[in-house]
């Protein structure tokens, strides 16, 4: 049953009404009295909201009341936002042009009789609605409650399990599957198909991943491919995914005949392993046709399929009995071990024998399903309160499990314990397809645009709040495969979690799968995944949704055209998020400036658009603007400078130089990413004025010659990414004559440096290494890189150092052992340096012996804790194994 979440909306509203900016706006527009009455009514309702949100699980009348209240709160939020929009536009006008023009703008600012009348009428109407809804609350006997769940967001954000524990207790199954894959002669077919069958949440994917990465499998097959299939079995898209995995290129522009020829050529004569994860297709003919594409491989090639459906297994299996490999539930002992790993930190369970006993009873109810066990273990990890553990054990939810394949009620138990703000964030995640690979820099701005990020501390950056939410959801097992790479994070959502969240947010979020689909008028967030739905503009089923806030386009093959774009802009004036990526339209309508509530606009990867309208500068609430990959875009509009709320900008342009007094005027900008600018030779000099800039990324700008010299001064800059810039010289304009004095007068805060394929890079300039805050340094594919400066030893916080494919680098600086925080060193494709770093006789080994994890090409070395104490000894023998120091 769907639930209504209102408390975060009410919190946000009250926060805005209490702010100084709104109090000032109230005085200007003469509506203070009405807004004060609205605020008082909202406070009386807010006091009992948490109790109401709990009661709705068992009381349908309360849920209906909450739905009505939510609609009124959303309407109130829209009206209150209009004050801020007017204030921002007034700010822009008063600072626009010369002094004479500024005076003229001030004098010509409308005295707002019309606006005051309109906004006053709206506020009165909303206040009356809110009063009516508030009067109904008395019949439910609601009580005041404090939301102690918010406190959990501040607990230590530890991983509740590691990837190895995902496959705990599965050694026997892994060995059996490896044996199935490596033996030959089982059948007379050219290729064997082995389905792995089991209910959702058993860990089929985790087991197969463990097998897929096994050394025996690497040695047995010439080629390995992994592809997620999920509910849509689309031949063309599957072939594109497979070829991208093998060749590393995107084949989106090819038709199915071209794709199948390339696929056949790629697989011809090779013994390959193809894993098709999460298959649902029960159409026999589809599978027969698709399988033909793979018949050209060498004998012994195998296809592994993971599926929940025994019918799918019988259709696809090539074994004589027509069945697949059935994955059963974990043994009780393995389940208990997994639960303890999730519920307790190392050794903690010894101090809580009563909790262990309750945990044993909880595990007994989970039916051997790892996902359920991880979910409940993570839920209880932060608590040592016996009553809370008993409440989970004795919850009525266990009585709802009607059959052995239904674990959603168990997952719902964890979901119910989430703070309301995190439930709202999860709801938007359900708009993306199953098996979708999320990036934090993609998802957090969408949360931000919908006002879902609530600050606990004044001044806390919204992006930091978003990362805190991500980690909280990961530690609660709602996200999985959570991997931090440099400055960004990638992760997925389990299919069952996706099903649960979508079912709980069905009145708020909807996925459009067909033009004839019936959609509730209450829906505020949409994703469109059907091509036919967008060919002639939005279907009538969504055209009537007047309160729509989000339109997402999560599939690359969905290509919104001009009519769809025109319709969206005309019909949905309250949009906050508009994703038009991978579009094929040439003109962004001037009416885009009418979407005054818009916070997020994605125009990326449109190969036809040539110009952005000047009206885009009217979007004063816009926080995220992306038009990277728009390779025909002639120039960046100068009016971009008036987007005073912009925090994230990703761009592509045909200009040779970025215009001055445009990007440098964006005082709120936190992330600037410049990519695929074929003609770009110079950036604008005023980038160094961006005092809020945290991330600067430059990618595939082959003619870029240099960075502006003042780029080394922004004290806020934390992440610097430079990739695929063939002519870039990091020393041009960065001469060190007076730089030491300049650098010492600023506080460079760089935490991550990622450099890839810069042929002109010979050594790291000092201005990059001046930041003693640096935590991660990655240098990749720089063929002329020959020197790591001695100043590297001063980076006391450096945790990861990756040097990849830099063949001319032959040694590391002295005193590397001063880098006591360094935990991970990887050196790949540097033959001379690798020889010097080897543990047995390498000259540079003593410099790095203290580092816990070292990778030299494919060899992984884990340093022991005491090795640094003895690394200086010329000759060491441990149980017959001889180690020679470089001094020997």
C-alpha cells in the first residue's frame, strides 16, 4: 500500500517562512498577516504529523487525510517559492548594466499591485484549505511525537557488509558452478546455456560475480562479457551493451543488422563466457532468434543466465533435463554469521548476549534470504536497545509473509524505520529502470532540485547533505555495490528494493511505459521509458497533470523531439526537473524562460541543437544546467551570468575561448565540467574568481593549451580532473617566479587530482602539490611523465596514489615513508618502476613497504603491520622465504 509522506514538506515550508528573506518579501508585498496565519496553522499540524504517518499504515482514513494535506502543502510551497523567484529577479535587475541602468532598473521595478493581488489571493485560498484540513485532524486523536530517526543520520557511516560477505556460505555452490562452466562434452550443442535459478534476494548475482572473477574462469575463457537484462528483453539494446563491454565503444547509431555482424565478428572463433543477469523474458521465439547471434564462438563457450523464473530457465537451458542450477537459501549457520557481521561491529556481539539471542530468533524467520538478513542486520546495527530488537522480532509484518518467495514485507520493515526525508529520496530513485547504475553527481542534483535535502547545521552545503543521505541509504542496505572512485560514487538498487519503493510511492511517482497508460492526476514525478509515448508530445494521460514537477528520460534510446519539448514547456509550468538528454531537437523554445520554478535542466548529448535562447537567463532558480555533448552549440549565451543560483554547469561549445564575465560571475557555482570542446584553446581568465567552486573537470578538449594562471587560487577547489587534452601544458602561465608568496597567502583545499592522457605532462607542477589537503592522486596514460617531485612527501593526508601507464617514470621520490596516511598504491604499466618496487629486491621497496595495499601490474601485495619496522635490514628470511633489501 502506498503511503503519504508529508513531514519533510512541512519542515521545508516552515523553514522558508521563518527565514529573513521571506520576512522581507512579506513586507515588500504586504502579505505578512496571511503568511503568519498560514505558519501558525502549519505548526499545529506539524506537531502530530509523525504520529499520523505511522498510523496510516493501519488506518486508511488517516492516509487519505495525509494525501489531502500533502496536496495543500505542495501548493503552499509553490506559492512561497514565487516570493523567492521575484526577489532573485529583482536582485538581477538591480545589478544589471551600468550605474545609470541600475538606477533605471530600480525605478522601473513594478510596484506590484497586480502581483500583490494575485499572490494575496493564492495565499488566502491555500490558508483556507489548510484550515479545513487541520480541522479534520482532531477526529484521529493524534499525539505529538519527536522524530528520533533523524539522529541516525549522524551515526558512524560504516559498511554493514563487504562484497566478500555477500557470498558467505556459498563456497560449495561456487565450486559446482565453476565445474559446470569449465567442463566440456555435456551436450551436443555449439553453446551451453546454464540458468542459475532462485527467488529474489538469494544472492544469485553475487554468487555469479564471484564465479565470473575467479582465476580458473579467467584462464578457461578467451573472452568474458557481463550484461544486465532486467525486465525489458530488447535485442538491439542487449547487443549494444554486449559490444560496449567487449570493444569499449558505443554503437547506438547502428541498426540491428550492423550490430549482429559486428557481434559475430567479435565472437568468431573465441571461447567466451556471457553472463546475462536478471532475465525475465518468457518468449521462446525471442530467445531462439537472439541465441543465433552467438553461435559463431569456439566450442566450450557458455552463457550463464540468472533468473527468478523456472519457466525462463526451462526455455533457455541446454541441459538434457531442461532445468537450471537451483540456488537454495543459505544454511542457518551462514545466515547467522551474515547477520552478526551486519548487526555488530567487530567483537561487539560478545558484550550483548541477550541481543545475540534475539538475533538468532530473527534470523530463523528470514528463510535463508541474504537480502532480508542484511536489511534487518543493518537496521539494528545502530541500536543496543533490547526493546527495539524485540520489536523487530515480534513485529506483525512477519504474519504478512504468505509464501516462501515473498520477502517484500521483511524489507518493508527496514523501510518503515527510515526517516521520511530518505523515503522521499528513494521514491525518486524508483523512476530509474531496474539495474540502473547511479552516479552521485547525477542523482543528488535531482534530489536538490525537488527540495529533499534538509540541513541539520546552518551553512552545510547541499551537496554534502546529499552524500550523507547516499551513505545512510547504503549502510541501511537500500543501495548496493557502493563504490567510491576518486571524487564520485557509483551504486545500484536491488530489484526487490526497487519494487518495494515504487509500490510505496505510486501516488507520487510513475513510470510511463505506453501512450495509453492511465496515470493518477496526483503524480508529481515521471520518467518516460517508451519511445511511442514521446513521438508526438506527451500523451493525454500526463497532459492533465497540472502539478508535475519532474520529467526524467533515463534511457539513452529515448530521443525527445521538438514537439515533445514544446509540449512539456507549455503544459507543465511548475516543473523543477526537466531531463531532455539524448534529444534530437534543434531549437530550445524561448518559452523555457517561463519555467520559473525550474532547478534542473539537462540538454546533454543533443547533436543537433546549435543555440540556447537568451530567455534561459530568466531561470533564476536554476541550480543545475547540463549541455555537454552538444557538439554543434556555437556559443555560450552571455545571459548565463544571470543564473545566480547555478551550482553545477556541464558544457560543450564550439568557441575557441570561453567568454569573460559569464562563467566567472556565477558566484554560487560549485562544479564546472567542460568536455568535448574541439576548438577550445583558452578558458576564461575569471574562473579563479569563483569562490564557491569545488570541482573543475576538463575532458576531451584536444586543442586546449593552458589553464588560466589564477586557477591555482580558489581556496574552495577540492577536485581537479584533467583528461584527454592532447596539447595541454600545465606549466604555461604558471611560472613560479612569485608563486610561493601567492600560494602561501591562499589556502588551497585540493583533495582529489585525476590526470589522464596528457602527453605534455613530464612532471607535476609545484602549484598542484602545494595543497597539503590532498587525499587522492591519480596519474593515468601520460607517456612522457618522468618525475614525481620530492614535495610529494609533504602530502600527509594522501590515502591513494595510482600511477598507470606512465612507462618513462623510473623511480619514486625519497622519503615516501613520510606518507603515513597512504593506504593504497597502484603502479601499472610502468615496467622500470615496477621492478624497482618489487618486494624481494627492488630499490624502491623500502620507500613503500609501510603501505597496506600495493598493486604492481596484476600482482597485489598486502604489507604486514610490522614490515616497516624491519624493511631496512639487508637480508630477511621468513619460513624459508628470502627477502633482500636494496642495500644488500
